[in-house]
C-alpha cells in the first residue's frame, strides 16, 4: 500500500488493493495510485493486486490544508485534468463542471451502462447495491475457476475503468463535502454527519476498531467498534471513498 502523510492514498488508474480477512468480514482498503475497483475481485474473500503503469497521478494528494481541493468546482477541474480520464466519461465530467456537481441521472446512467457492458461481455446482468447517500457498488460474487475469474476481472476492468473518475467525483460530492484527502478522516466525518457515531468519535477510534477486527475477528470485535459495521450509512460512507466492506450476512451473487 502506498502512503501519503502516513495515510493510504487513492489516485488514478491502476491500483493495489489489499483484502483484509477480518473474521467473517471482508474489507477492501483504498491503496496505491490507481483504481479502487478495477483490481478488486469482488469475489467472496478474494483480492487481487496490480502495479501502476504510466505517469503518476496527483489527483488525490493533499493540499496545504489537508484537502483534495479548495472547493468541489476546483476538484472537478483537477479530475478533468487527470491524464487517465476516459473519453467515455469526459462529457459527463464536463457537464459536471458546468453544473457544479455530478447529477444523479448521470451517475445512474454510468452504472446502467456498466451493467450493459458486462452483459455484452457474456456475463449475467450484475446486481448493484445502493446506499442511503446515493453511492452504488456491485454485489460480491462467489468465485469461479481461475479462468472464469480472470475473464470476469478483464470485463470488470474494461466496463468499470471507463467511468472511474465519475465514481470518484460523485463519492467526494456525496460523502466528503469537506474534501478531506485523508481517507479515514473523510469516512469518520461522513459517519458523524450521518449520525452513526458521536461528535467525539475520532480517526484514532476508527483505526483502533479495525485493529480489533484484525486481531480479534469480526464476531468478537463488532460490539467494540463504536458503530454498527453493517449499517448501510456506514457502508455508504466507505463506498464514497472507494472502500468496499461486507459481512457474512450480505447477499452474494452466483454468476457461474
């Protein structure tokens, strides 16, 4: 995992994703410069990794105030200037620049196109999860053979990468209005605004909770976190930062 100022950093096209085995719970953490979804297998308990190629993106580096940008319009400009913006998503981002934000209709359209893309690649229409803050994500699926998973990863990367920047921008818009560059700080701020943790809850509390999950396992640690891990508002806050989390109780797709 690459780190910026001691914290995990997200940037632009290919990313290293680490899957943490936390008892019955699987978590995918934001990582090195790249795409938080393209190299996440989204199979139950399985992660993948890749090495960045091409010029480094500074899209997610902190400014002198620890923010991604001074405002959402300024951040939209940064996104548009990123060297990895796909031509499919550029008109959507340019429209967002005009309107000052990504519209719900535009966001829903890119995910609808994602489903069509996966079907065109020979897969069942994927099921999507939608969180209270409007963020969308795919549902985890049970793994198939190595060959099947490789084919799925290839299709998923092609179909998702083309709107990666729209997903990222919408995530900051919906879940991180203060534009914190620190991922954990953004998630904790979101959880406070959603009312799932008290105002006194800190990033240290959040990180200590994940340490407990790793050391004690989900069953023993879940009541010590200070929040409900499975609360859809919590998961929406994480999804806004490209951080997928799931538990054994979540529905799983059978696509093979």
